[in-house]
C-alpha cells in the first residue's frame, strides 16, 4: 500500500505539473487506440467558473486537493471557490473539479491553459461551467 504522504505528494506533483505546463500534448487521434474516456466538454459561453475533468481519479482525492488547486489556479486570477465533486456517471466514479474565479477573463485564461493537456496518461478537459448550475450546487452538467 502507498502511504498517505506519498499519495498526497504524488497528487500535488500531478496537479502542479498540469497547471504549470509540465505535460505532453497528446495526439487527438491514434489509430487503433481506444477512444478517449472523457468526452469533450459541452459548449458553454464564458463564465467565471471552470470545470476540470479527468484531472484526478477518485482514489487521488485527499483533504489538501482543494487548497492545492486553488493555490495553483491563482496564476490565472483571483480564485473565489474550489469544489471537488465526486459522483457516478454511467456506472463509473468520476471527479469534477470546479474553480470559481472573480473574473470571467481569469476563467478563460485557465481554460485556454489547461484544456487538452495530456498528463499521466489522461487528457485533462477544461471548460466553462454554467454559473447558475454552480450557484445551485448542481455539478451534473
């Protein structure tokens, strides 16, 4: 078993590497490779909230993840709130990370910097999230 400190360190390293650009661009299509596990985000107009999908697995969520995400995302602007939502989608446990910024422009910078970043065998998906759903604590979109 991996001890909690090692798991925490590994999660922080992954998050920091994705956000700081320590990633590799993955090909959009590789013949013979399985389809991407995470579909592209639905088109949503600019909002102050960013949805990060496929960044961490459920077993990688720990008590420090929220503060780590908040700290790393401040390079795009003032972060007002981070929500780590774990849920079931189609029989599979998923983690959605929602980051609320003070300004729409900050959220747009984060989406531009983080969407389609290939890291740890996964492609991180970043998109704007509907503000009304976020404020209603509806993280199913």
